[in-house]
């Protein structure tokens, strides 16, 4: 497995719509393994392919918060929300592509998602609470949407300026 570099906002690849995966191949399974390792190393609870510079529709996530529980990594290929609850939830979201920035985002409390697993089989599952927020956040990445796109323009611009400054500092090796 290989740790992959995570893109930092603003990066034009983070705003592009990712392409569907036509076939679940060994390369796709390797990509998923690398992304799981990268997500845990970051550390995060979700990661979408565009965040590592791959414009395909693959996300990984593990919203298991109990430190006593064993990890529960999930790989979702071509995920799509097929139902969402009217009831909403608000979570303070962050993003590995927008480090150290957090904001409250309102999303449906529950969603039903359909995807392909690493064996190419169709799976449907309902998610709620943090898992629902996580899967929606990651699917947004596949559609070129970041959590800051839900914020008021001033807050979004402030975070973007902080990320531009961070990228300049990283380029200078600070």
C-alpha cells in the first residue's frame, strides 16, 4: 500500500466532477487500499478519489468513533444517494483537503446509498448520524463540491485565503 498526497484547496481538481468507474479492476482495488491507508494516516474518517488527484468515483470511509471498536473501513465505488430523510442534522465538518478548518453544515440526517463494492457487487445501505454526514460529504467531493460551498460567501472566502497562505508556506518548506 502507498500513502498518496492529499490535495489542498484551492486546487482545480477538487472542483471537477469525477468520472464513473466502468469496471472494478485490480487497479481500482489497489487505489481503494491506498486511499484507506492515506485516510487513516491523515487521520480522517473519509476520503474521495479527487482528493488524491484521481478523478474517478471512489470513496473510502470509516466513521467508527469508538476507540475500543475495530476499524470498519468501507469502499464505495460509484456511490449515489437514492433517498434522503426530511429530518436534518448539523455536524461540525472538516476536510483533509482543507486542514484545520471546521464549520457547521446541515444535511439530511439519514440517507440510503447504492454503490459497487470491491467485488463489483451492488450494495444498498442506509446511513444515519455521522455516517450519513460522512458519506454525503465524500459524495459531494465526487461532484466537485466542498463543505465550504455550503457556507456564507464571506466565511468561504476567509477559509480559502487561509488555505492559499498555507499552500504558499508549504511551498516554501515551512
